[in-house]
C-alpha cells in the first residue's frame, strides 16, 4: 500500500515545500523591510514634531520680542520733540497722541472695550486702521504680552476680552 507522500507525488510535494520555504523567506524579508520603514517613518514624524514645536517657539519668541520692542521704542516724532524742546520755555499743553506715538500694546487697549469679547482678526483689523504697517505677528505677540500681564483674557481660540485698561495705556482726551 502506498501513501500520498510516497510514489510519483513525492517530487511534486517536495517542490511545493521548497516553494513554501522560499515564500516564507520572502515574507520574513518583507516584514523586516516594513518594520524598518515604520521605524524610519516614526523617527521622521518625531523629528517633524520637534521641528514644528521649535518653529512655533521661535515664532512666539520673535513676536514677543517685536511686541516688547514696539512698546519701548521711541518714535521719530518723540525723538524730534525732545531735541526741539527749549529748556527755558513753559511746557506746551499735551495734545492727544497719534497712533504712531502709541505703543502697539496701547493701541490694542484703544481698540478694545472692557468686557467685550473680540476675535483676533477684528482686533488686528482695528489696529491696522490706526497703524497700517503693523504686522499680524506683532499684534499676536502684543496680545500674548497683554495676556501674560493679565490685561487681556484669552476666552477661546482666537477670542480675547479686555479685563482693564492700565492707567498708562488710557487715551488722552
């Protein structure tokens, strides 16, 4: 009596076993290649996340520095008025400051009403009406600065509320 693994089918089954082993080896190599590709992808995604976080931090730092510098830099009009002032002449009455003479922090306080919730885009557009050359990044940085000081509250994504107008920010009437 002969079995299914003996006789004329034996070479055929042996050949099929060789094909199975060869395909298994190919599968192991493919699985290994996929695992390596996934590792590389994971490392690339991690590098991308780190780069994004660093970029965001750099942008925030630059915007905050711009806002800080804008709050303390004298304008040309202020520098000229100091040079032209006569030491013996009486002080002239204070005129209301123009938008160019006010810091960006002060302008933001000027365009907001205490307690009013305003989207960033509206604040930015109002500031641009007063000072057209003002950039969006500078405005964002100044809002961040005001938020850190407790002057402006961030009530939602892109939504701000003026808590109080500091005395040195108030408009001269």
